[in-house]
C-alpha cells in the first residue's frame, strides 16, 4: 500500500506544478493536457498486457518492477524542461503504476475477502494520503529548492520502500492454478463485468478533467497559489479518513448502488466547478466531493471482486484500470483542448454529461445485479460468479 501511495504522491506533485510548466517552460494548455494524459494511456498498456502476470504467480515481482519503473520516470520528470522529455517521463510513470496497482489489489482482496471493502478503503486512504502529501511537499520545496526537489525526495522514499518489500513474504498463485487466458478481454462476455467497467469509467472522466484543469483554472481566476494547493487537499482529506468506513459502507449497501449514487452526485459537482464565479465556494464543493468519493469510490473494485473468480482478480482489476486510464487520458487531452477553445463552463458541463451517460449505460447492463452486497458473489472457487452474456 505504501508503494501505491508513493505513486499517488508523485502524481499529486505533478498536478500542482502544471501552471509552473506552462509559465516557466512555455508549454501550451493543449500540450500540458497531453503530458497529463499520456500517463493514463501508458497505464492502459501496462494494465492490459502486464497486469495478468500477477495472477500467474508474479504479484510481488510486478510490484517491485513497477516501483523501479516509476522511480525512473519520477526522477526524470523533475529534471526535464521540454514537452517531449516530460511527455516521455510521464509515460514511464504510467507504465510503472499500471504494473503495480492490479497486483497490489489482488493481494489486498485475497488477504481477507469478508473485509474486502474495508481493506480496499484502506488502500484508498493510503493512495489519497500520498496524493495529498504531494501538493504539500511541492508547496514546501519547489519555491526554494526548484521543481526537481519533490521528485527527488519521493524517489528516495521509493527506494527505501522497495528494499523493504523485497523481504515481505507474499502468497502467490500456483502456476498450475493460473488461468489459461493470457489477457482479460474475454471477461467482457459477462454483462455485469461490462456494466461495471462502463460505470466506473465515469469516475475517470471526472478525474481526467479535474486534474488537467484545476491548477490552470485557479491561476486564470487569479487565485493565490495557496488556494490551488488547499483545494486539492480539501478534496482529498475526507477520502483520507473515510476510506475504510466508505469501503464497509459500499460493501454493506452494495457496490453498484454506491457507485450509481456517488458518480451521479459527482457529475453534479463537476458542473458547479464550471459555473461558480469564485474559487472560494469551489473549495466547499471540493470538501463535499471528497466526502462523496470517500464513501463510494471503492464500489467498482468491490463489484469486480464479487463477479470474477479468484484466478482472474488481478486481470479483472487490471482491465478496469486499463479502461479507466484510457478514459482518463482522453478526458485530460480533451479537457485541455476544450478549456483553451471554449472555456471553463462548456468544458466541465460536457464532462458531466458524458459521466451521466456512462453511469446510465452501466446501470442498464448491471440491472439484474444491482442488489448484490456484502459477500454475495465472492465464490472464488467457481469459474464465474455471474452468468456470461454468451
């Protein structure tokens, strides 16, 4: 979980220096959107083609390799000044994250299936904690020590965590129990799986849009730098504390119900980011948004764990991550271009409409399983917990 949190910390740092990259290195909004977006696209490749190896007895190796790759990209990002170099460094970071996260989720889910929701919530808290510390570290170091300083600090901690993970025993899948499928595309034959992926993709429309634009939007609204950093923290802090509580809540009321409600409310708040005239009320909506996500955001991962067999957990989580990252990448690129061309209101409103369309489609696909909750479907010995489409 600490390895996962450090990846989020690095991303949180990038998130807060977008305006510095624009002003100091003269990188346009559209190109900054590409830099933010390529991490999502690279994560897509890793989630699809590399993540399934965690189901074949290599979960720990995947985590260690992901740390090394992220460390290289993270360090490079701190020293690069041109669009091409920053683009490449962000891509490397995305590959590292896509290698690690499905393997970590496999370990977390299988450690205690009955308390899966709480454990996934704790993972969320650690990720959000890292994301929250990133802007704080950036605020403390960039002004005095330069843009590279927070990335070097994070890289040093990554080395320490990686060395400790080497000594941790992990119960791996036996190669004889490994699924015959090398990739996870066959899982889309399950209507519930397809619906879950569709619905959870709406979250990354929100994330891709918000991440690409928040810092620039605050700058263009002439908000002080501390307001931009505070806004990120106020959004993240509720999730930091609500992770385990929200995980239990999601598992108890049902992951599909939690996702539908949370994402619908999130789309409404995204619209407010595009229409409010001042950054100060946006901070209040950021707190509200953080509370909603803290209570519901684990819904997608919990739902997948309930509808796929034990042998496919990392593959399923990887496919979810792949779909989300590609959606997030498209949203980041589109948001950067739309913001420069059409402005704040049109960009955020359009993203909210797309979110609602994805939630509606996903709800229709999982309509027969919306009531699933608790430990329902956690039949890890069966080939499939939910019937296939074909």
